C-alpha cells in the first residue's frame, strides 16, 4: 500500500518533470528557431539593400554612359558615316499641315451612288469596257501625278 | 504520517541524511524560479507572436530598414545632384569611384609595390612613390578616382598595405559642351566654377537635381559653327549665344576656346575664360540698334529724318569716320543698313546725354548684370560721361559690355519691349505669360516694330546679307570694332560680330556671334568685318537650329522680298530718299 502510494507519487512527479523539461526544450528550440529566422531575414535584407544600392549605382553609370554615347557631336559623325541622310533645310520642311496635298480620292468609289443600278448577280460579270475605262482613268491619274499637278491641293477627280 | 511520504523516507534512510533534504528544498526552489522565468518568457512570446503579431509584422521591417539602410540616416553623405539640359540630357553627374590609398606601415614590399604601381599609372614618379611608401605615416593618397580597370590591376598587386576608399567623382558626359556654364568641381567635389559653384548648397547639401535652359543640340550646333568660323578666319577665339527673346532663356552659350570639365586643369587658363559673360568688349555698330531705338523712343525720331554724313564729324577735338562711307545725307534706314557712325553719333546727340544714359541703363548696359553663374563681368562705362561719350557710345565705342549683356539689351528692344532677364535655370513652373506679367516695359511697341523693320532691312539690303536664311526672315545688325590696345585702337585686330533675330515679324530667338581678332581670307576678299565673319556664322546657326527650335519657315512663295509683304519693304522708299525741299537735316 505504501509502496503503491510511493510509486504513483513518483510517477506523477517524474511526469511533471518530463512535461516541464519538454516545454522548456520546446520553448528553447522555438526561441532558437525564431532568432535564427530573424538573423537570416536580416542578412537577406542587408543583401537586398546592398543589391539595390549596387543596382542604383549601375543605373547611374549607365545613365552617364548613355549621355556620353549620345553626344551630339558623336551622333552627327555616326549619322554622316552610316545613314544616307542630310540635315534638314528650310526647303525640305513642311510649313504647315495645309501645305500637304489632300489624300487621294479612291480611284473606284467605295460606296456606289444611289442612282447606279442595283448590283447585278454575281453570275454576270461586269462588261470589259468598264474595266478598261477605269484602267484608263488610272493611267491619266498616274500621268497627272507625275506631271506634278497635285500642287493645287485637292486630289485629282476621277470620273 | 502517510500524508508525508518524504519525511517517512528520510526517516527510513536515517537521520544523518538531513543534508539531502536541504538539497531537495533547493532543487524545488530552483525549479520554481526557472518556472517563473520561463513563465515570463512564455507570456512574452505569446504576447509577441499572438497578441501583437500583426502590429510587429507591420512595423518591424521599417525599423530595421531605418537602421540598416546603407545610405539612410543623417550622417550618410548626400549624393550631389545631377545637372540636366532643358530636354533631360545629362550634363553632370556623380559616380562612386574607388580611390587608392596606402598604409605604409603595412606595406610589405615598398620597392616592388612602387614599381608595380608605376606600371599601372605611368605618370607617377617611382622615387616619390617609394619615398611615400617608406614613410612613417599611416595614410597616404596614391591616386583618386580610379577606373574599374585600374582598380582591378591594383588588386592584382595584392599588397595588404594598399586599400581603397569609395569616393564620388563628378562626371561630365557631354564633355566640352556647355563647360563654361555648367562649370566644374575640385577633387573633393566642391563646385568651383559656373552653375556648380553658384548652386553648391542646392546640389551638395540638398542633393537636388537641376535643369538648365541650355539645349545640348543647339549648343553643339553653335559650337560647331563658331569653331568653323574661328578656324576659317584664324581668329583667337569667340563667343556665341542663342537666347529666347520672349522669356530670356539662354538656349545655347558657347565660348571658344573651351575645355573639358572632366579635366579642367589640363586646359590653359585662357580656355577656362568665359568670353560670354566675363569678357567685356567694345562691340561697335550693334549699339546702333540701341541709339536708333533711343531716337524713336525719346526724341520723336522719324524714319525720314536725315543725317548729314557727307564728311567726317568733328566734335570736341575728335573726328568720327564712317567705315562704309556713303558721303551723303542719309535717312534713318540708310544710317542703319550702311552702319554709318556719323549718322549714329548725330542720333545720339539728338537724343541727348542724359536721356541716352537712362535708356542704356534701362537696357541693362551700364551695370553688372544678374546671372545664375558667378563669372559675370562688369561693363566699362566712361566716368565721367562727357558729351563726346554720348556720340561714341551711339555706335558702340568707348563703352565695353559683355556679349551676354548686349544679347539682353537686344532682347529687350526687339522682343516685346519688356525688361527680359537672361536665365540659365529652367523654370518648369512659369509659363511665358507669367514671365511677361512680372516684366517691366522699357520700350514702346511702336519702337519695337520700327527696330524690327530696320534689322530686317540690314539683312535684306545692308551689311548683314550673309546671315539671311530663306524662309526664316532673319533680321540683324553687324558690328566691327577695333580693339583698344594700350589706349590706342589697332586697325588690324578687330572684334567682328553679328546679332541676328528670327523670325523677324514675331521674334522668338536671337543669335549673337562675336569673333575675336579674325583675319580676312580669300573667300571674304580679305575682309574680317562683322558682315563677313559674324553674319555667315549666325546664318548657319539659324538654318541648322530653327527646325530643332520648332520655328516653322515661311512658305517659299510668301517669302519673297519683291512681293511686298516683307517687313523691310516699308522702309525701301527711304533709301536714296529725296524728301521735301528745305527739309531739316541733322548735321
């Protein structure tokens, strides 16, 4: 009876100690883990800061280099060497939007005027003369264009 | 008894083990203390992780960021601000570079290290370096601001006594472009010239960026054309300015010879001299713009007014000659287009000493001008101002001003008639309308219009023909002055200049070209006057830069002086003008 009592007391006590020890170990482990996490996070942060600073410095260097490579004197020399272009002169400048020729009117009307007969069925192709006349007017338009008549402004009218 | 088994056991083990009981008590006590302390830890952990978890997670990164940011905090040096042109082209920036220093106490092999360093930096003297490396000091600079390649080479030496320190270095990627305006810094990064000096607190302490009114493209064009003129005429130097006459923005400002601000010490002092703002010169006939404006503004001048230029003018023991002598009676437009000194002197006399002085003062010609760089010259004005000074100052003799001052005065007379101030700092906040509101009117719109007509006439029919660019209606005035050396005018050393304005019917930009001691060449038939030297350069500058500046050319069929719609046409009838019988002639 006394032995029993003693044993249960002993068991209760040692259980308590084991639980306490486990708690202590668990807490210690958790603390260690947390502190390691923090240290690692700080190291990562510092690395990121360093990388940002380096990146920023690199951007600065690249900006300076970009400006250096874009010196007008260098661009001028390269353009003269590599491009088949001349500096703009007043003659080549467009004075205003109004001095541009009007966009050409389409050679064939996009929408057929109402007075024209309704479109024929697809089975009956349009007669050849019509095609040739539109071709002729295209020729005359080409002639007009090449003789420089567009300066009057509005595009040439096509019948 | 049964309820106290411990006592029972002790009693059973024997009385002599009382010390065991004490140990047990201490153990219990120790365990209790640990329990209490761990209890605190648990509570704190619970508090941090669960109760405050959210708040800590939010605030902590910022605190850490504050502490560990490499360039945060108050003690960290501020990066010097960049300088940009008006379009955001980088003109000056600071880059981190490594500077090499040595700790002679730690240097293992002074001879070998000195030899290796001399290989990397050929301009270092071996003897000096060895002496430095063998000295007793703990810190000596060997070379500041190394390139990355140099730094790698020094690391290859591998001497523990060599070390680097990061230092910012001022870089001017555009080189000579705008060097006199931007200025430069010394080795410690302190501004010692130009904008770098005058905006030192702004750039260095606050680390703010700055935008100038300069346009790198126009700056390049102006430099190119001025350089070409200087070489063509074997001149000593020159200065050229492009200014927005409506707002006072300096779009380009070049002084030649110039220098590379990345290495200002390499250039001679003459190259660092700013001929635009520091140099003051007798600029000659360009002053006829101002004396003519004074005649209209203050002496009720008329275009048809006649001035006797048949023979040299004698006043107070001085004789005034004409360079392009017409030897006849001239109207105002003729005086202007043939650039008659006699006519201009008579105009000045008609205006009167006091009024002419006041007018010149209003144009900013008599006092040291305000500008955002420290290098600004004070004009040389005769003191006391005699009657003869009024006559000579009317054609730009006996009074020395800087090209920048003359440019400002021209902007005031042909712009809108307001007291335009030259500025080098781009002010994004102010619109042209706002500038106009704060400005004071110094010349009436009527006079402004007449001066525009006259300047256009000087280019279409007068001495400035070489400056004309078809389509842009250039107006202008030539100036040729003999340099005064030891109080005497030298006939063979001239200051030849031209000030051009375009488009003349509604001026936007003015171009001033001043060339120091040009020599005539075959192409100019031996002439080295403003019309042959300055005018063609100004014409080329206008032709190349107008499209960039967004000035649209006139359509060709409108731009035809014979069609009658040109500004100068109204003045043609005053050329060889017969006038009315018995009309008063100013003699």
